[in-house]
């Protein structure tokens, strides 16, 4: 009787193991199918959509040799026009500040802007761009605009510059060194909005 019980127990374990293996096999097939279908849908959407990123994205290096960061070219030049938003050096940004030839837009949050910013800069958070359309539409679209954010770890200035280029502003630069580089250079700063 004991041998028969052990034999039944072993058969039950084998059936259970067989069931689990079949279910695992089915689960793996389902996962592979899901990945393939998702990939096909994603690639198809990028081909069909007018703003698709494409399968081969051009890369632009922003910053100098020591601080160069690769970003997708479409983020700098969303319209594909010949005149894209470009990086501006600290020296050129300061020169534009000194002679008053540019408007500086701080792409950071109001809280970050309030804790310190380039003197006379306007806070235009990139995440609230649409809220600023009335203000922007009243500006001279040929005015030189320089966007900035925290510095090399922040791409908000690039995104804001791209938004401004798409809106039709002709002369847009992003200052990739941003607030950190400006402050560290000892150039004029302000605080509170």
C-alpha cells in the first residue's frame, strides 16, 4: 500500500511538473508574440506619423570637447530648417547680455528661478510653454533669444529653444552652460521672480 501511495505521489508530481512546463512554454510564446507585435506597431507609427523620430536619428553634440553631450538633432531643429537653434558660449552670452541685444529665457521652474537666475532674465518654464504664448506673440520674432537652465545636466534650454524656433523666432540660441556656469563666472545675477 505504501509503495502504491508513493507511486501515485510521483505520478502526480510528474503531471504537475508537465502542466507547469506547458504553461511556461505558452507564457514565453505569448511574451515573444507581444514583443514582436509591439515592435511592429511602434515602427509603423514612427513611419506614418508626421513627427515620427525615424529609425535613424541624427545626433548633434552640444557643448565643447570636455562637456559635449549628444542630443537628437530633431530636438534642436524640429522643423528641419537650415537655421537651427545653436549653442552659445559663456563669453558670447555675456557679450549679448552686456550690450542688451538678447532676451534671456530661464527654462527652469519658478522655484529654481526664484532661488537665483541671470539678472533681467524672464522665467519661461519649458513645461509651461503654452501658458506663455500670449506673452511670446507680442515679442519681435527677429529679436535674439538665449535660453538656459541649470547647466550641462539639464536639457530644458534645448527643448525651449526648439519650441521657440517652431513658433517662428528667427535667432535662438541655448546657453548649455546655463545658470551654473554663469553664476560660477561671477556675472550679474538676480533672485526672486
